[in-house]
C-alpha cells in the first residue's frame, strides 16, 4: 500500500483503528480492527518478513484499540527531529536495525516484532518492568526510556 496513492511513498504494511457500526439490534457500536501485510523475506530490510507487520499491528491494536491513547511526546530512537505522541508500541522499533525477534517452530522461523513497553513511553526511572526492560521480547533493543521531543 502506498500513502496518498503515490508510488514514491511506499509502503504501509498495516494499520489499526476503530469505526462506528450498527449492531444487530440497531444500536450504534464501535468496532476495532487491524490490517497487516504478510511480507516475503528480501523485499524489505532484514528481519522485515512474514508476521512482523501483523505482530506490530496486533500489539498496537491491543494497547490502543481506539487510536486515542496519548503519551508524552517521544522521539524515535536516534531520530531527534521525528516525534510522536501516541501509544504505538511498534513504531519506535521501526527505525532500529533489527526490529524482529526470530522464533523457530517446527523448522520454520517466524519474525515477530519486538515492541516498546509502557515504561519506555512513561519514562520510568527506575523502571517497573521485569529486569528493567523497555522492550519485549528482546529486552536489549531499548536500553533507556523515550526521550522528549525538542
């Protein structure tokens, strides 16, 4: 998928959100959703394969199903000019060299994404996560809390 129908703005590999829906009894309800691509190895940078986009979106959907959970504005790791202020647990990992956490099951390797966890967004020091983690399952990906936007 391309942003704004422009092939030069490639690629959106997934998204999540919420929309209003009418229930079977006619009552207005909210439906949340997530959409993600399945990517073949070698198309995107190393580690960006198979279930990585899906694991990214499902984690974000679970933590922010209505896309309205705001946190203190944070910088993408290593990119001080790029900021965000929502609880998008996969987004901070997108700029790191190895966002995936390879898992081998029955001879096949899947590549779920490591996710930023709440102490990273809330800038907890000392932090409350087990073993002082700011990311999971690769607890070594984020070594310190998020940095505020300048």
